[in-house]
């Protein structure tokens, strides 16, 4: 081969190579259009506890801000339970603090004084009535008997006089009442004397002994302080009480539903007075700031699309206007996969779902709009 032919062949190869590279660059820079529908994130709003609806503060189509109250439920019983639980927690906390601090000197002295008083009461119960008490009861009974006898004599005299119309009927009735009252006082004095003579009953002595033992144990405990296991038990009671308060707070929070984000109310399925079961969805919100277009990429195009890749989005409602977006997600599993894939044309039917998030700063894009996504 002559030198001239070699140069000509080299030139032809160079031209072919440049043409191929140009074609590859053009093919790589070519754009692909994919059709889809604008979608937005839906937020289902419901209560874990449910209850009777007292207020519905949002309407369909209304824009709400994050944290805005949407629905309120009746919660009188929960509020009362929470107040009671808070009081129990406060009492448990005070008990634990007192046990950790230990008893103050005045508390120890008070416990000892109570034990001494209980001991004196037990001794008195065991000894029974004193002689002076019995003698005094005998004197009271004798005086009451004398009064009753005098009242009976006066009554008999008045009975004869009223029969002769010498005294009035009212005077006779007064004499009878005095007789009855004196007889009752005499009977009460007799019973009191009998009790003192019988002495203290065994059950009264046993009750006095129990009171003394309890007071004595309290005095010893006050002087020695509280055991570690008692303090740990008090800590457990406090933790349980605080957990109960937290659980009731969580339930109370479910009695008032708020918007989790800036959104538009799509549907409202309740009204005041309705009784809602726990877990039921009462409102559906749409979040306009979270818009995307779901497209499907053939397997043959998958290698040319990357996460984060910029995209142009066109919608029929705003012809000529271009919205920007980016590829946020590509499915890891194919859809519409044939049973047997043998040829390249078959592989084109194997698609992967992808989400292209769209910028919507002015809020003009709505869920359900038809859209075309252009990826380069």
C-alpha cells in the first residue's frame, strides 16, 4: 500500500470517528419526554381516642397553617382524670421527698408523744375504772333515784288534784313529764354504774393494745429513718403516677386535632355532635408544597437518568410555562414485567416508576393536572 493510500484511509477513519462521536454526543444530549399526573401528599387527620365532636374549625377548600386547630372533641372526663392523677403524683412526690430527707426532730418527737399517749390509754384500759370513778357513779345513781322518787310522789299528788279540778290539766302534764325525765336519768346512771363495775371489756383492751403497737412502730421508724426498699417503693409509686399523668396528657392531646403542616383542606367528614370512633379519619389535607409527577422510565432509559437530575415540567393548564423540578426517587423494582424477556423490544415494556418533584412557589399547580416531564 502506497503512502498516499495510507493517508487517505487514515483520513476516512478520522472522519468516521468524529461523526460517531458527534452522534454519541447528540444522542446523549437529546431530551426524552414522559407523561404523568401531578400528585401531592395527602394527610389523613384522625384521633386515637375519638369521642363526641364539639367544634369543627375548618372547611373544605380552606388553607390552614401548621398547628392550626381543626377539630375539638369533648374531654370533660379526661380532664377530671388528669386533675386527679396530677394530685396523686404530687402526693407521691411529697412522700418520696420526705422519705429521702428523713424525719425532722419535731416529727420524731410527735411520734414519740403519740406512742406515749397510746401506752397510757392501754394501761388505763387494762386497769379498768378507778375506785373514785365507781364511787362517783354510785353517788350519781343515788341522786338520780332520789329525784325520780320525788318526781313520782309529786306526780301522784297532781293526779289526785286534777281529778278534783283543783289544778289545771297543764300542771298535771308537766308533773308527768318531769317524772318520766327523772326516771330516764336514773336508768342512765344505773347503766353507767354497771359498766364501771363490770370493768373494761376484752375487745376494748385489744383495741388499745393495737393502737399502742402501731404508735410504737411509727415512733421507732421515725427515729431510725426509712429503709432503702421503702424509698425504692416510693420511687416506683411516683414513676407510676407520673406515667399515668403523661398517658392522660397524650389522650387529651388527641382530643384536639391540629394541622401538621401548611395545607389545604380537601375533605371534611364530620360535624359538631357526631360521635367518632377511635382511629377514624375525619379530615383529609393536601400539602401544596409537596408536589411531584409520577413517570415511568423504560429499562432502556434507566441508565441515563440519575437522582437529583434537573427536569422541565409542562402542564396543559399553563401552556408555554416551564416549571423546574428534579428526580427525587427511582423505584428499585420494575413494573409490568413480561414473563419471558428475550428481545430488546420486550425489555422496553419493563418500566421503573420515578418521582419528579416540582417547584411550585406560587401555588398554581394542583393535584390531578396532566403534565409532561422532559429529562435531558
